[in-house]
C-alpha cells in the first residue's frame, strides 16, 4: 500500500520515523512519501519537502512567510494528487495538517491523524471539524480517549511514542558522561529553561538564583539545539555547565530538575527525575490564556495523572524562595519517594513501550477493512 505522511517539526519527524519503521513491518509492500525530515528518509520514505522549510514559529514569522506557507500547501496537495496514496497520515502539526485534511476529505482521500491536536486544552469546538474530516484518530495521551468520547467520536489510544524514543536510545555510564562534559561526581540538578529565546530569557536567570543554596549538587543547563552557546552565557555569572543538544543523556544522569512547562516535563518524568515545573509569561498573555485554557494543570504529568504529582510554580508563585523550598523537598525524603512512585503509575497509564507498533498495526488493519 502507498502511504503519504506529513510531519512539520523535528519531534514529528522523530515520531513519524518510528511509525514508518513499524508500518514497513506490518505491510511488507508499503511505499512511503512524505513532507518530513532526515529520520523519516532514513526509514525509507521519499521526502518531498523538509520540515525545516515548513516550520515558522510565532505570529510574526507566520505573517512574514505567508506566501511560502501557501506555496507549501499547494505543493503538498498537488503531490498527494499525483501519488494517489491509499491513506494520508497526518502527524501532529495541526496548523498545516488540518488544512490539508479538509482538502483531502473533499477529494475523497482517506485521512488518518496520529498525535491529536491539543483541542482538549482550548477551543474544544474544533472537535466537530475533526469529526467531519478525519477518518481515524490515533491518540497518545490516555485522557484524550475519554475527551473524544464526550463528543461521540471513537479514537484509538495507542500509547505515548516517547516511551519508544527513550527505550531505543543508547545508555551511557555516569562516570563517562561526567568525564566527557568535565563535570564533578556530585548529583546533578538539571535546568531545562525551554527552547525559545523569550522563555529562556524569562526563566534561566531565576533558576540560577538557587544554585548557591545547594552546594552538594552541581547544576547543568540543557542547551536547546535551536540556540547558540553564547546566548546562554549572558545569563551566567557562576561556574555552571551547559550541555548542548544532549537533553536525554543529561536527564538519564540527573538527580532532580527545574523544568519549563511543556513536553519536557513528561520526558523528565519518564527518566524518573523528580522535578519542579516552572512557568511565567507576560501578565496580559497569562490572563488571556486563563480565559481560554480549559485544563486544571499546565504540565503533562499532572494532566495524565489527574492530580498534582509534580509541583507547578506559575507566575507570581515562581520565585527564588519557592524554588528553593520545592527543590529541597524533591532532593531527599518522603516527597521525593512519593513522586518517584507516582512516575511508575504514569508509565503504566501511558501504555508502555510499543506505541508506534500498535499505531502501525491499527492503521494497516483499518485500511484492509
């Protein structure tokens, strides 16, 4: 069968590459064409357009590149028409993919969606559009299944592919890691201040104010691949290490972490690292967000567990005093043990490893029907 996949970001390329790998096992005659990246290409997919030419972050970037975006949409539609796939598989990236889905449905192309848009967080009315244009939805968060059920739309929960990504990586020893990055043998507290300049600027300086209070630990900053080393150094006035583009290796060897809200909170939990979740933004944006966001928590860990498993320090609560207090609680004692115990439950809720395999087998099964 012929599969056409669209992934518009690095994370989508990673998850789609695992899906392509498993689809090739489930369907020995599979052919793949895609908008994607190097990882999908390595699994045998023909890349029509690289995600680096698709991803525009923020309103300003979108407006400046609006003509390019429309050209990419047109190219994608024409290429799908020529290829005539048995199924179109959209991977996350809702701004682009929902437009393609609507067009595909109008042209009688079967549309499957892997990794649902976060419609449960805001503008839940979008579910009615999804019901009309998406033939099958494969979700990776356990509460998404219940969410869609409220709207009489059956979906398949296949588990979270992050578990596959983490299980698939090569393990390295603590001593080797420390020697490679010229670290001491003290327990590591990882600082994950985000990946965008604006959030790093807002978060990193505040995170660094706790360093002197934990002399028996060493603090290490996780540098995002999208930022240069020099950008981080402007905020640092102490002897602290920055490790670029090796966040998983850092988390593997971390004892605790301060993490900006996002997927990183879930990654940190899956590496069994006790954490404090940090979030602060502009007053106007925060209050606007409060009006539209429908969730009780901001971290994926707490959303999945449906309780405060990890402490969320938001806006005015995010200050040096509270960071020291909460970080102290997770470096020793009962609170740390409870969080680690909850992480085990979290892992079970996410379905264990094999999400990509389950998704691939379901996709082939539905097409054959």
